[in-house]
């Protein structure tokens, strides 16, 4: 089992499985990790596979399970359906043995290299969840799709599907726990596809601007996690600054509900900011700046726009309690933030270079061990060099996923005097620079 499938499996158990549940795993042979690792205390876990081995209690074909109807509270299968020559029969057997009120979890690749175990026959997309639910219902089992999506982060692009058999969805869906997911269907409106992205082909493709631009109708997943870190740190949000990564409205909602008086959002994507501006009447504390625009990289005069994007807040003379660095030029913006953060304030940097590092490491996993070791060493040195200047100015409060939470060590000379010279907050709500 590859690491992303392992991580998503853990999140499924957190959302759907309770202590004392009976759990059946289809394709349980332990190859680089097993979902059994996440089994809660007091639960009864049974593993089924075609061959004996670690984590296998029963050897049997998945299309002919030796259990009575409605035996298990949850049936799970990860990295198995692609190897099943008739997975639709297996799904009917799963639907038979899961209890009414129970859940089904399927994780199978949407792409990736050919890998036999003993065959490699299929790839899946989120719509497969709707098809399997319809197939089960046609066969007499009241199985509903609760959520399906593609989990990004490696070459297999796991297709995750969760079903309930006469069950209610949990308070927190699995999709809410998983970052970097695409083509999402969630209960109760599984007919609507959110964050639609064309994923084929994937390997060695050059991402387009549309591919790397956050979905404009919904905040990126890191935003909720980031706000949770702000809350757990007990940070004041009286004055907030964001170099936007797509979560502006969610941050404004949090700031306003926690007594903030001023929130400045800087963005370079005009379409995204137009959507944000529609929310201005609801959030009187929010001020928006469009600086640079989408077409500025490497265009004539783009250097001046880049500098303005980074330095605009310095001219306000405002000390900010929370600064979010999630747009472009993140290292430079994080360095500039040291001049503007209030004593005890937080600077939160979206460091998705870490995700690229992890992807690179996985890319070389199957190559020569010495080559992989050299690649890892280079990536570690690159990360150290990338963060060295930040460590000079900040103490690290927490590193969680792609988020780096920092607190300024001390204010550079003259910065606080400049902040005290500010007599009023800017009056304009929006401006294009």
C-alpha cells in the first residue's frame, strides 16, 4: 500500500469506524502497511485475501465470501479492486455482508503504472461510486454513495469511494479530512461534481495556469486547517493580512466572528477577487487589493508589479496580529511580514514546496537506492536553504502538513516606529494596482 492510500485509510477510520465495530478487509495481505493499523480498540478485524500471508485470516475469493448476510459494521478495501477481474461481483458480496447501518470503503487507483498482483485490470474515477451504488440497488441492496473523490499527491491518484447501507453519513465526511482532493462528490448532493479537473495524462505533464489556480467557488482545504491552528494558538485576530491563496471569504468570516476590526486581502487573480468582492457588504472589515494581475509574470514591467505585490502593506504602517502567506512570492512575502507582524503575532506560510518534495521522493522510490538517497539529500538541502532566512527572523510554533506557523523573534530596528506613525486605516475598500 502506498503512503497516500495509507493516510486516506486512516482518515476513513477516524470518520466512520467506532470502537467495537466488526471490520472486514478485502485484499488484506500486508504489503507496505495495512488498514488494520487503524482498527479502534475493542473491534473485531478479519482480513480476506487470495493467498495466506501477514494480516490474512481467511483465504477466499472476494466474490464468494464465507460469511452470513449483514455480518460486519464496516467493509474496507484499499489498492485491491484494480487487481480484481470482476470487481462488480465483489462489490455485491461486500454489500451483502455489511450490516444495515454500516459503511463500505473502497480505494483504488485512477491512474498509474502497470503493476500485477496477479493482474492489473482496472482504473477508477469518482463516477464509479455512483455506478456501483446503482448496481447494488439493482441487485437488491440499499447502498448509497456518501462521497467519492480523487486524492492527489502521487502517481496513482487514489479514487476513494465511501458508501452506506441504510446508514446516515458521519458529522465529518472523509473529504473534509483529506487535503489535495479533486473531482469531489459528497452527500447529500452526490450528483454535483465539485472541483472538476481533467487528470489524464498525469506523469511528467507541465501544469497549466488553470491547473494550479485554486478552485474559485470553494476555499482550499488548507484554509480550515490554518484557522484551526490560529485558534489553538490563541492568537488575536484584531488586524489580519492575507496574501491570498483562495481562502479569503473563510478567513473574513472567522476574523469578523472573533472581533477583528481590519482585514486586508492582496490577490493577483482578478477572477478570484471578483468573487470575493461580492461578499464585501457582509464583511465591512474586509479590504481587497488586486496587484499585478494574472498575466504579469515575465511580462514587461512585471518586476515593478511583483515588488508592489510584496511591499504594498508596508506603506500602511499597520501592525498585523495574523499574517497569512498563501499567494505568490511566498518567501519574499514572509520576509516582508517580519516588518509588519505585531508582538506575539503569527505568520502562517503555505509551504507547498514540501508537497513537491514528497512527490519527488516518491517518484524515485522505485529507482536505484543510491540515486534515491542522493535525491533525498538534495531535497533536504534545498528545504534547509529555503527556510534558513525565515529561521533567522522567526521561531517555529508548529509545522503541520504544508503549513508553517511562525512567531517573530524581534522587530527589526525602526519597524515599530514606522508602524506608530500610521494614524488611520485605509479608507478605500478595493483598488487595483
